C-alpha cells in the first residue's frame, strides 16, 4: 500500500471511529478527465446513520476522505433537483434516498445514465436545457405589449388542470430512466413534454406547441414504457402528460381549430 493509500485508510478509520463503529461502503464512480480514460469505481466507508441520506455520505467523503470528489447538490430537501444520480442502478435523488435502505451495503453510486459525464458524478445537461426552452415553457399571450399589468385570475379548477405538471424540479431522473432518450437523443423527453403540457393546460396561456410536440421527436417517439413516471420523485407523471397530448394531437388532426 502506498503512503498516500495508507494515509487515506487511516483517515477513513479515524473518521469512522469518531462516528461509531458501523460503516457502510459507497462504491463511487470516479472520472477525472486529466487522469482517467474511462470511469472507475472507488470505495469509501462512511458512518452508517439511520438519518443519513446518500448525499450525507457523499458529503462525508468530500469533507473527510477525498476533497476532490465532484457532485452537484444544493437544497438537501428534494426541491432544487440537482442531486440526481444512479443509486444501485436506479435514478434517484440522493438527498431523499437513505443509507438505511441498503442494509449493510455496498451502495453503488454513478452519474445519471444517458448524459455525458463531465467529472465524477457531474453530468452535462445542456441538451435538456435546449429542449426545455424549445417547448417554450412560459405563458404565451397574443397581441399584448410587455410589461403585462393586468391580473389573470384562475379558479381552483383551472389551477388543478395543470398543477401536477408544474411540480417538476428538472431533476432529469425521468430522462435517465427513459429507454427512448438513451437510444434517440433527439427525443424531446419526458420532462420537456410534461412542462409543455403544464403551459398547454394553463387557462392563461394562448400559445400553440403542436408543431413541436406532434412529431417523432415529440410525443410520438414515446413507446409508453412508463419508467419516467415510476422514478419521478414529484409525482409529475410525465408518461400521462405524453399520452394525453397524443390524444390532443390526434383530435387536432380531425378538428384543427381545437387548441388543447
Ligand atoms: S418529470 Fe419528474 S423525474 Fe422528470 S425532471 Fe420533472 S421532477 Fe424530475
Ligand atoms: S439537493 Fe436539491 S433535490 Fe436533492
């Protein structure tokens, strides 16, 4: 064992001793472009605590064992959507996935599948951001000058019509789980379509996204595997959004004047 490795082992042991004797092993995918030609796994033992999420384990590694480990996170409460990773092969929010779920481990942590890896657990999401802006995820009003000053009241029923889709936090777990997106990078994907529907179903919106959604890269690319909905931590149900818009698109082919 090299001096560096024995120092690291001693640090791991000392850190674990300070937090009780029980530890759980995290097998973390590492990719450091300056030294790795492809991702490799590195194991770290972290204290096992009932109230620790995977993200706490990763932060422990970064703070105590290896400060070079790179990963994204911000809110620690399932809101910012930045901590998505593959945990034992499934896309999960690491701040909402507890170590206790994995017994004695090990827990394998990898970057979200389907996206280029920048470093360690950090992936490139430019493709999603471009697709998201492509579906125009904002209220479109016709013939009105900015700034808009009028009030656009809604009934509770009108809010309910799109509220579920507005809960999306752009965590991209659905893209990572989607077999179509992995095979066809041109597919708009679950969250972008669900967010298009969020605005299509908003009574204040006057936009028309048919040309974007009614295509093989849009809703017709979806083969309804449904994994996007299974992994979604916010119960957005993107699979339902897609199937719903298939009905809308089909209706509009026979009733072209209908909009939603
Ligand atoms: S639809 Fe669900 S899984 Fe997909 S990005 Fe939004 S919150 Fe995440
Ligand atoms: S850290 Fe924000 S969703 Fe997990």
